[in-house]
């Protein structure tokens, strides 16, 4: 993630990523509900919506990679109720489908972090309701696309694919795919 972040963020002294999001404001808005036990605010939903919107194919690779890096960082720091809210948002917003679509992207800057994010979305220690995400991924054919990356010659891709597979193959329905 650090490699992707340094490659995709502006190296100027500016505190703004190429995707147009102010790094400090984004970090504050996305982590503000860490300290409280309530649902995400409309402001947090708006920030996440913008972030998910930047995953779309109409954005340049650098913008999409930065959005993936930010989602990955957010998932890395989420657990419990916060993780459940984030997982619910990602399922409800259609982000899971966007992430699955990125698995087919040619540049590793897109499919590697997509594997990481999808893998973390399936982890119970991140989202207690991860089984719901695994079901969505299964319905959308995402597990088969994750498994295809197990044949990659790129060890980074293989690493992320193994991690994601580990988090998805937790029940017999997934093992039978």
C-alpha cells in the first residue's frame, strides 16, 4: 500500500492527492467515528460515496489506485461496529461489484489493492458481518475471479490473492466453487 500511495499521490508539497481529495480532511472525516459508537454521519457517507465513485473505469488509473489505497487504509483501521458500518456501506453502495470489476484490470496498481480490499472485507475481525460480503461476492462471481489470480507470475498479486482466498474459503459453500 505504501508503494501505491507514493506512486499515486502528488509529490508536491500540496496536501491533496491527484484524485482531488484533501488528505487531512479525508483522514479526519473517515476516522471521526472511531471514537464514538454510532452510525456514520451523512458527511462520512458523502466522503465514502466520493471515494467509491473514484473506482469507476471513467477515472484514470492513478485516481482509481489512490481510492483503493484509501479504502485499504480505512479497512485496516476498522473493526467491530465501525467495520460493520463500513462493510454495510460497501455492500449497499455497489462498491463490492466495482472492486470485483477491478480484479480484471490489467495494471497491478488496480488488481492488487482490489484483492487486498476484497480480502479485508471478508474478514470477520474487520467486519463482524463479513459473511454478508462473502455472499455478495459469491453471487457476483467474485471468488472465481480472485482464484484466477492464484496463477499469477507476479508474487505481489499471488500474495494478495492467497490472503483474499483465505478469508473467503471459510465455509463449504465457498469451497465447492
